[in-house]
């Protein structure tokens, strides 16, 4: 009887590109946890009081302007904006999971369309609340959020255009940019908490006019956008040095994200649930 040797399965070599992809997965883990915790906070903090008609309790979450006596339209826009945030937060993370996209394309298309529609509604509603309702602490902060909303509208329009044209890779990349822009408010909270933990709050002021306050008004979404663009460029590049350095940058972003999620949950979210 002759024994037949079967070749052992070959292990895929660790390459710069595989390390780059692994760094993206590493970032997604704390980001997804943070997004779902934020969605849970929104539903837990606002759901019961809204359902029972105790709208005045919205202000107990520490927001600058939640419930306003006699302003039915403004109150309805506000709570719709807040609760839809939970929907888009959950939907956005699901869109970034490749196995779900490949195995359940119909679900991916449904959640994607829902994400786009809600993103547009939130962007338009956010601009109205800032300048129509006065829901801002500083004009700089208001302009930062307004630019964020404009970028959401632009990215949504471009993502839809490429989807209609069946240019899937371009659509995917603009959908990723849209995710970053939609997460601007979430990044703001993480940015404040990570900066406070790492620096003790240097450049922050109670009136939100300190150097860091002015920076985060725009940097909350421009910095993550820049990191995404670098990552996409590295993915397309043939340079191992570029890929490895970008993997290091992404891992640094992972650490900052994890610290921000930890701080936001313990300081901003869980105390109001």
C-alpha cells in the first residue's frame, strides 16, 4: 500500500497590503462599537420620554436646546433628527461589512438607500436647526456643522450617481466618504473626549472658543476624511513603504477612536441613560 502525501495548504504571505487591510479592520472594531453605543444612548435617552409625552426631559441629556415650549414644529424636527441618528448610525456600520454586502445584496441595497435618504434629511434638518432654530453655541461651530451638512449632500449625490452608472468601485468610495461626513457629530464627541483624556483638555474652554474648540468644529470630519483619502491612495499604490506607513497611521487612528469611545460612553452617554 502506497501512502500518498498531500501537500499542506499554503499560508498566504503577510504583505504590506494585507497589513493595510488588517489595520482598517482594527479601526472598524472600536468604531462599530462606538457607533452602536451611540445609537443605544440615543434610543435609551430619548425614546421613553418621547413615547410618554415627557418632552421636557429631553433637556436632561445636556443638550444646548432640546425641548422648547410652544415650538411644536421645532420640537418635532429636533426629535426626528435625534431618533433618525440612531437609524443611520446602525445602518452605516452595516454598509461597511463586506460579508453582508456579498451574501445579502438585497439587504445591502435597502440599507444603503435608507442610509442615503436619512443622511439627506439629517443634513437639511441640521442646517435648519442651526440657523433657523438657533441650535448652536458659537457661530464658528455653526459654520463647521453647516459645511459638514453640505459635504453630506454632495457625497450622497455623487454616490447615487455612480451607483446608477454601475461604477461600483467609485460608488463604494463615495459611500465611505459619506459615512465619514455623516459621522461628523459622532467624531466631534470622540474628538473632545480623546483630547481631554490625552492632554487634560488643553485648548478647550467652557465657552467653546478655545483653539481646540475652533479646530474640532471643522477637524471632526476633515481629519477622518483626510485619513480615509490617505488609506485609499495607499490601497491603490504599489509602494510597500506607503502602505506600511498608512497602516501605522490607521492604527494610531484606531487607538484615538478607542480612547474617544471610552470617554464618550463614560462621560457623555451612559450618565444620561
